[in-house]
């Protein structure tokens, strides 16, 4: 339960959020693990940042550091140090390629995998404090329907879900959509279909998923955001601990993520969430 004091804090955070109207908060999530979320976040952040936008990436797969390793960064501190009160968010932000800012998650810390309400509030307050001046804040969440995942998704303006052609990836993403709708009142989802051979294949996968959600969750709206081809440049870049878009700027996979980045930059926040009741952080707190 949220206490009276906590509720006041939440309201303050929500109203601060309303002021920072240009900031877009995205959560990138999936039902099944290993479908490419962290690679998408790292490269989307890199390519958005190259267009002179300020991006803060939050490794929200807490307790399992991911994105720092993917980018060959070696942070000294992590979100656990903020939650223990030893550091502020500002103290632990590190810089990645193209000057992206990154909040590391901290590896091997089981206590972070299920944050309690107090810790969630503390983290959001801290993020709220540093969010001024950023154009995009991107949460790279874990996979599945754990409370951390649903929490970060509910806290964002936009939920970007990643799926591949694998049947388990599609059934699991449907389960996540259903949980976010039923338990957290989230109705709007944007889909990225990863590791396909062509856009045609991605659209077919999307249409099949949309047919199921239209039938069983008629109040939910899912939108096709884009596709990413399967490309060996991804695994090569992962092995070199670099963003593929940095070292393979002409690879097909980079062109796909570039399209997504351009689309995100071209949109105004009002276009993407004018119908949504979720103002910065608010739904995370009303969804309990
Ligand atoms: N478009 C792609 N083409 C080829 N391989 C890919 C592609 N996208 C992802 N992969 C492969 O999938 C692996 C997992 O990617 P990534 O770590 O980004 O997934 P994730 O969804 O963040 O995983 P987790 O759920 O564990 O956080 C990569 O190391 C890479 O080998
Ligand atoms: Mg990941």
C-alpha cells in the first residue's frame, strides 16, 4: 500500500512530469527474453543522439547489468547505490557512444529484481530530478510479466514491445499486453518486429498478433512501429562490445533502426500520447 506521504510525493512527481512537456519516456519491453531489446535500445539511443537529441538510457533490467556490457562500458556505480541512498542518479550517470547518458543496473544483485514501492518511488523521484534537458528517456526493461517490467512500462509515455517470428515470442508478448491492460490499464502498444528477413514478413507477423488482440482484447490498440532485419552485424558488434550502428553504419540492420529513430524524432509527444491518460510517471502510481 502507498502511505499518505508517499501519495503526496507521487502527486508532486506527476505534476513535475507534466511540466517537462518535451521529454518522451519510452519503455522497451518484451514477453520473451533474448529478442533484441537491449540491442534496440542501445542503437536507437545512439542514432537518436547522433541527431543532436539528448538521450538518457535507464538499464531497467535491474540486478542484471546488460547495456553497459553491450557497449563495453565499465561503470563504478549503479542504480543499487542510488536505492541504498549512497549516490544520486547524477553521480552514477556514465556516458556512452554519441554522448548518450546511461544509468547502469548493477549485476548479480537479486534484491533489485523486485523493487518494493518505496524503492520505486525513490528511483522515480531521482529520475525526475535529472530529467530536465533530456529529449528522450528510454527504459530497457527485462522480459516477462514481473512487477519491475510492468512498473517501468506503466511509468512510460509509450510502450514499445519487441517480438520475433518465434511462436513463443508472440504468445509471451500477448501475455504481457494482457497483463499490462488488465492489471495496469495500459491500452496502447507499439510493436517492433525483430530478426526478420523482410518488412513483408514483419507485417504479416504483426497482422497475426493484431488479429488476436482485436478479438480477445478489443479495447487494446497495437500499432506497427517498424521492423529490424536479422543481420550477422548484430552478433559481430555484440562480440566487440560496440553498438552495431556505430561500427556498421551501412549495415541493413542499422538502416532499419535509423528509420525507427527518424520516426521517433519526427513525432511530437502530443501525437503519440494525446489520447493516453498517462502523463509522466502518473500511471505507474495509479496502477497499483
Ligand atoms: N536483428 C538481429 N539480427 C541478428 N541477431 C540479433 C538481432 N537482434 C538480436 N540478435 C541476437 O540476439 C541476442 C540477444 O539480444 P539482446 O540482448 O538485445 O536481447 P534482449 O531482449 O535484451 O535479451 P534479455 O531479455 O535477456 O534482456 C544478441 O546478442 C544477438 O546475438
Ligand atoms: Mg536485455
